């Protein structure tokens, strides 16, 4: 097994915050990634009330508008790939069709298979279906809902993918909820709690003033000065 600069407890700690809060912390820890590493299109979440998921990326590519042009990647090999880790995994699948989401890879069967393999969810620009028969507790943040799987098949896996602007490679740490998803650099995992605490304290200075009965624009200006740079 490869060595990681974090453990499961570190990932569990990050699951207490929503994905926008994680993005706020990353702006402090790795400011050069302020405008990269996260999804940039609206997404559909099967369970918006579920807690955020945090796990290691298992990456693949699919397509569905036409039958396979050559030998199809064996799904059993993909399943072995998803299961090969001591950490929970998140399937990150890029639909490479010209019309993304034409056919759904994800539904009752795939959600249950991946849950059994130790995966906790999926992030995809593709579609999903079988909403009422979905594996309980398996999160999905996808591009759309659709009725058919059409000719959906796995094209390749293990190579970097792009899901709505988020570049993801094998073993990247993914944090996702109903807002979307973000990649957390491995060496930033343990730095994020302190960064999030800093951002939260800065925000509190402003929020306390805004929520006070004696709010004035002058007091807001003073709070902004004391809080420092914040958005």
C-alpha cells in the first residue's frame, strides 16, 4: 500500500464541514489553487441532506451514445481497482460523449455494487437513474437524471479525468456534497482544520456585526478592517 500524509481520522474530521468551507480553507493553505480543482457547473445530488463524503478518487471514463468501437474495458477490472485501498473511495467518472449524460452508468445495480466494494459515493458529469432503488447511504453528485443506460460502457480507468472543470487523478482526496466537489492536495489535508478555523473567526467578526440590533455601515466598515481579506 502507498504511504499517505494523512489517516482515516484526518479525513473524518474534514467531513464535518461542507464543501464551500473546504474551498475557503484551501484558499489559505494552497492559494495558488484558488481558481482550480473544483466543479464549476451545477450538479444534481441524490441526497442533499447527507453529510459530505471524503475519500480517495477512483477515476474512469465512460460513453453511451453508440456501441463500443473496440474491446470493452472489463467492469470486473474496474471493480477490483475501486476496492484496492484501505480508505473509502469515491468513483469519479467522466462521461466523454459529445452529449454527456446520454446514457446512465449509475443506477440500482452500480450503486449497490460500489457500496459493497467500500466506495461511499460518486462524482460524475454523466447521468444516473433508479432514484427509488438507489443503495442507501451511497452518495451521488451527478450531471443529470436520465431514464436509460443506452450503450453505456467503460472506456478506460486509472487515468486523469475532468468532471465539470475539476481535474482528478488516481488517489486524489475528494470532498463532495450537494454544492459540488473539490480536490484536496494530500499535503493540505492536515492543514485544513487550522485554516478553516482562521477563516471562521474572520467571518464571525463580520457576521456578529451584521446580526446585531445596533448595526450601522460604519460598524461594518470597522469589522471588515478587523477581519482582513475575506469573501
